[in-house]
C-alpha cells in the first residue's frame, strides 16, 4: 500500500516537534509545553505508525524513551534498559490494561503492586559488594549521564548497603525528588541570594542532580524512593513488592504508600484513596504506578518497543486554570509545516508557569472561534513534559 504524501509529511512534522520538546526537557531542562500536549503529539504519531508500519524507523520517538545525555557528564550504558511506562488517563484504559494482562496470562485475577508515581528524576544506583560505585540518570533509557558524585550527596541514598545477603552486583532504580517543604525553603534562599528560583520541585530536583559541582547538589533538599531493580548478579525475591521490602532491609527507601492489591477493582480503589491523600503528601505525585507483582508473570508478559507489558501509570485528572490569549504567532518547522502558537498571560498551573499553547492549525482556530483577548482554560494533565 502506497503511503499518502500528506501522511509522510505529518509523521515527519510530529517527529520534529517531539524531538524538539525532548531536547528542551531532557537536555536544557526548560520545558515549554505541558504533558497533555506532548502526549497528544506522541499518541497521534503512534496511531499513524500503527496504521502505516512501513513508516516506523529506529530513530522515531515512539521507539525510544527520551533524548541523549548532556555532554558535560560522562556516559553510562544501562545494561538493562530503563524503559518508560505506558500511561492511562481513564479508568477504562486501566481496565483494558488489566484485561490484556489477564488474557495473556490466562488467569482470572492479577495481583498488582501499587505505589505513587513521583514527580522527580529517575536514577540508577549500582552497588558492588554493598558499596555504591555508580549513579546515573535514565537519559534515553539506554545511555544516561554519570552523576555518581551528585547522588552520593543525597542523604537518603546509602553509600553502603545495610545488613547482609545482598548480591555482589545490585543495580537499584529509583526516583530522586524534592519535598514541597524543602522546595519552599530552597526558593526563599534563592530569592535572598538574588539567584534563580525554580518553577516546581521536579525542575529543582532535576537541576540539582545535574550540577557539575556536587557541593551545590549537597546543599539541595533531595530524597529518593526506590521502585525497582536493573542488573543483578544473584537471587532476589519472586514478587515485586517483596523485592522492595528486601531493598528496605538493605537500607534503601521505598514508598510508604506501597500496597499490594487484587485485580482492577483493587487498583481503582487504591487510585481513589491516593488521589484523596495527594495534597497531604510532602512530595508531588502525578498518578499511580501498577505493576504485575509476580516476577515470573512479568517475564511471561515481556515488553513492547518502549515499555513493559506488565506495568501502567494511571495519571490523575488534569488541573485547570483560566488566563487570556494575548497574541498568536506562527512557527515554521524544518519541513515547512506551519504551526500557530498562542501566547498567553503567564498562568501557574499545577506547579508550572505556562506562557505558550500550540493551536495545531488554522482550521482548529476557526473551529473553536479563537480570538486575541479571549479568556481561555489552560489544562494540565499529569506532569509537564515532554
């Protein structure tokens, strides 16, 4: 089947936009769009590639996790890739995930491990004979940045594991984050020093870990919750929740909100309870991560190109604010694609200041009857992202 030229052009334009926003977020730590817009672009690209599989290329954003590492840091190859997790934004999407898992495993009910999805920075910690020897960012999932000296400054990351019985080689994955209270204190200090203040705890945590001077990192209120393992030379428990329990024994922090639930009903009940508790937590979360608890079943389910089939992130509903449209500019991409961009009166939405919004195309502007000076609703769904 011949691929329509307009489809080829749209796929090219989507990849250019997604790669651009990946660079802004992962390399420059300066995101311009909320994750709802990024997810829309990625879903559109995924749909087109599914319809026209001949267009899939190894360098497509759908075939990878993120962008490359910053060159100032050394590179670290992840022997076990740090892949992303599929997102769901509705209860129905979560039910569909559970149905696929049950059908693949040919069982009536699945046991899941449930924990908050932290709004931080994913890291890998490598322990050899119980001693921390390497710390790395996720990067593009296959190659990350060597931030060993920086992670060593985080008080909740043990330099040596506690107890005994740990494998000679143990790679631990976790999320480094900044508490809300620590973030407030940090920004107050930054203002007094007449230095840059941070937009939200996530950006502050990412910026702190990517400092070339570890002394700066040491002065930031960072913490970690571990959520899994990578390369391991040795035996580990056969359930995900038990692995995290064992990591706790060895001195690593796992989320106190971690629970084991039964079936999709248990998942939805946990999701509701955590949503009600969200504002009381001293750290930002943007959803819940559910993982098939049995490691044997995880292995049976396997992976798709960029995510495990045995895990899903169920995001919390969008957060909204009202602002005004003050101008409409036009951007021309490398392929000649024209994208109108709305300039907004800055509005603080879910911890992020939003000043721009992609308006997609002129037909969409006409359809929604958008005019300069209009009052508009800015919606944030989950994290600012990419």
